């Protein structure tokens, strides 16, 4: 075997080995890509399952019971906050602060003595709560706009009146024109001043750092103070309200000695206080007054029960049929009474005619036989004519508007 043949054989063998190597490399790459896609699908499925599990856990976590446990109160009722299934009641007093730093030394001493007296008169625990709120100027702006609109309407009316007076200047004196012009000038200045107030207030409302502090005194009451009792929930609630109201009035009187005015918060004010406590950021955007105006407490409405609607329709149908039946009976009774009256009226005429004939016969000796006979004939003729007329009228009444019955 020559060298050239060996070289050819080696080249062929190397070519086959290179081809096999390329095929193996392509197969490896294909399997690697396929496995990576499977792994991605498994990861996506695992991620979606974890996400679904997380959503389920969140849904299970935020239940009605857990939210109420987080808020730490059950409800607001009769100007009281009810806590721990009625085992604790709270009433809140809103207090207005005093400008202590601007007072004189005598006034400061008076306030301190009054506050000391307030502390000495306390016989039950209280809580002093301070809440910082961002000043909401929207209500003030709305009030300013309404008042400015009235000023603008009055100004336009005065301008029209002044123009009419100038057109008819002969009818007015110069003093009257000057008085109206002075009033227009005054209203114009007032209108411009109102526009400046609204502009500055709107600029101030953009500043979220305008804060206001409000002070509250929280008064608790525990029904456990009653000891062993057989009162129901309504009686316990009434007793709690009476006790808290008495304590609140006592605190209000003692606070007035140091110049601090206070008032008991109603149910709506208590809800606003709690809303501000739990939604401090959202309350700046959407206040409690807007929530009440939007009727957000009415979250759903239900249609009336099907059987209730059927009963209502049936009741309406019964009333209509009963009304129609009552009318029919009234008409029937009225017709019957009318017929009885007509029969009696007709018999009355017959009796009158008979009695008249009897009187004529008894007066035969005085009047004469011939005259009596002629009078009786005339009387009978009139009776026959009357009866014939009544018969025709009766036929007209009974036959008018009636159709023959189909056989």
C-alpha cells in the first residue's frame, strides 16, 4: 500500500470523525435548549402557583374579622365607641386650646390653677389624645366662592341700573347718580378683594405643611363596674351612656374654669376621628365630609323578595276587584231601591185615583149623578193615559242600549 493510499484513507476517516463530532455537538445544543425551555416553563408554573397561593393567603388574611381586630373597636353608637364586644365604652370630648404664650402672668396663673383643680377633681382615669391634621381649606374656598358670586351678581345689577339711569339722566339728580356710582365703586373693591382672598387661599391649600392640632379627652367606662347583674345589652348601653355623659359634663365644667371650652363628640364626629386615625394619608385627599355626601356607607342594594312582590301584586289585584265588586253592589242596590220607589210612586197614584173616585161617588147627592159620572170617566181617562205613558217610559228604560242575546 502506497503512501498516497494511506493519506486518502486517513483523510476519509478524519472527515467521518469530524462529521460525527458536528452531529453530536448539534444534538447536545438541541437537548440543552430543550431542557432550558422546560426549566423556564417549570419556573413560570411555580411562580404562578406561588402567586396564586400568595393571593389566596392575602385573601385569607384580610378577612372581616381580622380588620375589626386591627381597628380595635366594634362600632360607634349613641355618641360612644364600643370596644371588646361591649365590655368597654368610650366617650370623647373635643377641647379648644388656649393661647398660653400670649397670656399675661396673671392669666397664666389662673389657667394653671384651673388645670390643677381639674386634675384634683378627677375620680376616674382619662386619656388625653392629640391629633395633628392637615388644614383642609376646601370648605372655606367653597364658602368664599358662594359669597363672591353674590357680590358679583349685585355688582352687575348695580351697573345695569346705573346705565339705565344715565340714559334717562333727566329723571334723576346728580346726587342720585353719584350715590349709585359710589355703591358700584364699593362693590367693585369688595369683589376684587374677594378674588384676592380666594387666590391666596388656593395657593395656601397647595401647601400640605399647614397643620392644625386638635385635642381630645377620652373617657372610658367598663360595665364590669356593675358587678354581677342581669341587665341585657340595651340596658347596659343606656347605663354606660348615662355614666359617661355625667362624667363628660363634670369635666366640661371644670375645664371651663381654666378657659378651655369642650364639647361631646357625636357619632359622626367620632367616625371622622377614627377615620383620620386609620387613614391619615387618604384623609387629606378624600375627607370624611365627601364620603358622607357620596353615600359610601350604602355599599350595596338588594331587590325585594320574589314572594313579597307577588304578595304585593296579589294584594293590589284584590283591592281592585273588591273596589269593582263594591261598585257593582252599590249600583245594584241603588237600582233596586229606585225600582221600589217607582213602584210605590205608581201605587200611590193608583190609591189617589181610587180615593178620588170614592169621594166623587159619595158626593153624588150634592153634585148630581150626571156630573159625578162624567168626572169619574174623566178620572179614568187620565189614569189610563198616565199608565200608558209610564209603560212606554219603562219600555224605553229597559230596552235602551241593549243588544239581543245571541242564541
